[in-house]
């Protein structure tokens, strides 16, 4: 199955995205579990590149990761879709995730970002599991993307608030709330694997989430 075919099949069966260490006692009869998730974006072709527009000016793509608008510096990204692998000591938040990415970015490629996410728990990370799952998490995320430098190394950090709900199986009715910090090294947020010769490896995102029954 091609990547583009897979994307349309998944979109048709889900309304999509996100991000786990587990510890957790119950509180007043309600089970709460704190979970840390490693969110490793896939280096495969994106499920969708979405659309990029330059409001008030003409968009120029300097390369596939660097849109440029001389007139205003404003870049609007809509409906980019990526998939990633979640790793956690909690099997309920280990599996494959698909997320959409939107952003209103300024000339420094910073600004508000948001999207949707779906995670299918499993011991493997296979995007075909996202097709008509019977057990899955589904939710939204939103936050701010900011620019930072450490010596000669510069990068963007997305500080993202995450909410979601579980459907089916043992996660049915559970709620998720938490935060993810996602680090990227290109003007458009893409997996590190897309950068030739890039020396950094590891998950793009680290999320701290709380599950509540």
C-alpha cells in the first residue's frame, strides 16, 4: 500500500493525533496515572504535506523545509500529517500515532501551533494499525513554537498542551491531559531523519501525561 493511499484510508476511517514511565495512585476512587511518553516521529514520507500559504504575499519554497514570504514573513501551515512511534513503560500509551499539524508562523517560524492526534496501542509501530482501529486514543493539542540557540546549534521547541480520550477495550472512557515538548531543527517542523548528516538522534517529543478514569 502506498503512503498516499494509506493516508486517505486512515483519514477516511478516523478524524485524527499524540504523545509516556508510569506511576500512579488512585484519588478519591478515581484512578490517575502519570505517564512519560517518548514520541519518535517517523522518518518515512509524511502522510500528507498539507498546504502552505503566504497571506499577503507570494510564497517561495527555498527548500522543502523552508518556506519564505518576503512581503510579510507570515507562513500559514495547514493539515500536514505525520505518524510517529510512542514508547512508554505503560502499554496503554505504547504504539503508533498519527497527528495533524497546523501553524500560523512569523518570519522566525514561531507562533501558535495546533492539531489533532490518534494513538493505537500495540507492541509494534505500524501505521496500518491506524486503519479502523477498535481501541484507540483520540484528542487535540495546541501550543506555541519558539526559537532557541545553544552555541551554534539553533532549534525550535513546541510547548504543547494535550487532551484526549480513550475508546474501546481497557482504555474506554479514560481521559488524558498533559504537556509535550517537541524539538525540531528546521523552519518547518519535520523529523530529524530528513536532515542529511544530522548528528542528533532520538525522539522529537517527550510528553508527560496524566490518565484519569
